[in-house]
């Protein structure tokens, strides 16, 4: 049953990986979605503000261009009004304008009706030759912005053409040349400083400022805003963040949140797994407990059953014992009695000496059977009687018992030496039986000695009290020492020493019931020493 | 089994009865003995069975075996003590049992003495005759 549970448990483990996995996947997915939403939202915000910046900046540039045209228009009016003037005068004037017009490289004027009338003015006091071709002449028919072009040194330029008539009524054209880089860098100068800018004109990059972030993860941050030029055409401006701006605006918080979310999901999954394990374990334990409880009940029932059987057996044994003590005693007693009567009544009559001898044998046998029966009953009682533990003065007990045994056996002179014995806790009556049997044996086997002597000594060991009963009688061969305490074991014939071989068995049983042990040592013709040791226990 | 002996011997074992009677005879106790083979007979002899039989003179002492068929010795003893006429009658329990509880129970029920049956090496049943002599010749009943 228990093994079944364990196996089922193991089996469950195989398919029980899904719930925590699901929790982890769900948690990570949610973290990712949240992260994506957050990132997208932030990108849109950033792009939006970038676009606003771009629109604003582009408008500024457009405004600058318009102002250029306006100023140049002013020049054409001056031109119309005053006509050709000394170069120095114009130079001063243009210089003045150049201060206001960023990137202005130079201005030229051409009389279309009188191509001789032309003037080219450079900025900063220098005069540059401005080549004008047929196309330029054609452009002079209306305001026009040309480019992208390159001058002789390769610098990217644009030119503004404006029609201007002379005072004399000649048609003319004003041409102003601007350096793109100078113009744009002046306009952009301190504006939107965090952005790297690139300006494209018809696919050609005509200006760039700053280095954009090279981080591939930041390439999304790019706004392309067209700038409509006042006289047609457009410039495309690309706004990208410099690494400094990117670092300032793009905090790592969302990524941290993502990492935290993923970690939290994993932790949650682990917790779920652990909780499930604990839950399962507790369920498993509960089931085991139930099983054990059930088993306990079964066991209890079994114990009760067995106890009942045992009690029945004990009752039966008691009945048997009682029956033996009564029913066997009576016929044995009858044999003894009638044999005695026969002997008495017919002593001088019909029975001859041989008959009397046979009769005597019958009596002896019946006597022996009776003795045996009595001894067996004593042995049975020694094994069965409840132990009543009390403080026992062993010295007094030994003395009293010896006196009784001696009186019962009618023994002649015997020297009885006894040392003070350690007291013990035991059943007084049963311990008295122990002494009685030992003394009876000692008397019996020492009665042939010249001066029979029985010595009782005692001592306290670490764990037990040891008592010795020694005699100077017949003794025994140590080879047979082990057999001495066995039931019905005898070392002498019944003719030599009467007895049933039960006495020492009774001693062994009583001492055993006290938790002690017995021992014997001897030598043929040199006496015997029987000892018994009782465990030291608290004396009540 | 009715009689008017000085001794009422309640004993189911014929052998025991023989030994006892012989021992009494040998001991020179020439007294009439009434023998009851079991408890029922004993109660009849003592007039304790409510069967309308005339009351007989009581024995001077009852020797009572314990283990008997039908009504056992303890029941007889209880009935003897329960009846005012026999309440003071000396009763000697004679049993082969030497169990302490049997002895105590006998005295608790009102036995005057407890003898254990045994083989007397001096002569069969001699202890019994000695006890009978005590109760008949030495002891004084109320």
C-alpha cells in the first residue's frame, strides 16, 4: 500500500511540469508585452518631439531663406533706383548685407540689354568673377533658386536669381551666391544641439552636423522632414540623436522592468512549483497517515484478538493446573494410603517378605510420583505467581528459611555461617523459595560430610547483588554444571540422594523472573557453591 | 445416607472415605460417622434442603471436601453459615488443594479449620483422626 502510494507519486512527477512552466511563460509574455508597449510609447513620444523640433527648425531655415530673398529684393530696388555705382560703394553695401545674410558668398549684377554692364561683388571686400551663361540669363526672367551646384573649389553652393530693371529701363538680373554649409551651419548653429543633422538636396548630402549615434538599437530614432524652399524645390533634413542625447533620453528603465518581470516570473514559477510540491507532499503524508492509522487499527484488532486467545490459553492452563493438582493427587494419595494399609494390615499374615518388598516398591514409586507432582506444581507457581516487589532483608530471610528447612528435614548437626547480606527488592515469598531449595540441596549433599557446614555470603557488584550458598558436601563435576539448573536433571541416583530434579529449576525460574542469573561451581568431594545475582533496583 | 453421627464426613471419593474411617477406627475414636457423597446429600443430612424432612440432630463437626459433583463444598459451607440453626456448627474443610486462594476463600466463608489432604507417613489418614479427636474431645462448641 505504501509502496503503491510512492509509485503513484513518482508517476505524477513526470507530467507535473506544466503549471509552473505555464506561469513562467505567462509572466514572461506579460513582461514582454508591457515592455513593448512602454518602449513603443516612449519611441512615439521621442519621435513626436523630434518631429516638432524638425518642423520648427525647418521653418526657421525657410524663414532665413525668405529673408535672404527679401534682402536681395531690396538690393534690386536699390539697383533700379541708383543704377551703376562705383564698386567701392557697392562693396560696402553688400558687405553690410553679408553681415545679415549668412553664407552669402557674393552678388553679381548683369544688364541683359547691355551685357557690358555687369558687376560682380565678392564678400569681405574680395571680388570674385561670376560666370553667367545663357541659362543664367534665362533664369533672370523670374525669381529663381538654383542648385545644388559646386563652385570652382568644389564647395556646394546655391544661387538666387532675381530680375531687376535699370533706371534706364534695361532688363537685368541679380545673382546672389550662397555657400550651403556656411548658411546652414549659421542657421542651425546653436539650435537643437542634441541632434545630428543631415541635409539632402536632390539625393545629394549638402550639409551635415554632428555624429549620430551608431548604436543599431537606436536607429529607429530618425526623423526626415522636408523643407520647402521659397523659390521651389526642397531640402530634406534628417534628424538623428547624438550619442549624448540618446543617452539622456533613452533610459534603461524599461529594460530593467523587463528583466525584473522575467525574473519575477521565474521566481513565481519556482514558488508555484514548490507550493505544489508541498501541497502534494502534504496530501501524500495525509494519505500515508490514513493508511498507517488504518494499519494501526488493524494491528490493534489483531493484538486484541491474540490477547484474547492468550487469555483463553492461560485460563485453560490454569484449569489444567488445578485439575492436575486435584485429580492427580487423589488417586496417588489413594495408592499411597492403600499400600500403607495393606502393609499394616497384612504384615503378619498372608504377605510374605517378598510381597512386602514389592508393596514397599509400590509405595516408593507412588511417593516419588507425588513428590514430583508437588514439585511440578511449585515450579508452575514460581513461574506464574505475580511478582510483588518489596524491600527484602536477605539476611533475615536466609536465617528464617534455613531454620524452617532444617526443621522439616530433621537434619542433624550442621554448621551454618552467614555474613550480613545486601538487601534487595524482590518477592519475599519467592526469594524464600530460592533459599529453601538451595539450603535443602546443601543439607542433602553435605549430610555425609564429617562436619557439615553451610556458608552464606553476599556482595554488591556494580549492577547486581550476588548471593552465594556454599557447602562442604559431595560437590559435583564442573563438566555437568550446565545441566544442574535444567528440569529433572540429576547428577546422583535416586537411591543415593532422594529428589526430583526440580528444585534448582525452581531456583533458576524465580531468579530469572527477577531479572537475575544463577551459577554453580563445584568439585567432586570438595563441596559446591551455588550463587544467584539479582539486579540492583531502587528499593521501594 | 441419613444418620445421626457425631461426625458428618462430606466426601465424594470412596477411597478417601475408607481411609478416613479406618484411621478413625485405628485412632480409637469410636464415634458414629455420617457420610454424605456430595453437597446435596450433606444439605439433606443437615436439614438445610427445604424438602420437609424432619430435623435430625446436628453432628458435632463437619468435615467438608471442596470439589464435589452437583453442589460443591463452598456452597454447602455458605448454606450452613446462612442458616441460624447451623451457623455455629464447626466445619473443617478438607481438600487436596493447597492454593492460597482456596484456603482464604474457605475461611472467608466461615470455615473453622482447613486441612490439606496428604499422605501421612505415620499411617494413612492419621492427621485426619488427630483433627477429629481435637474437634470431638478437646474443642468445646458453643
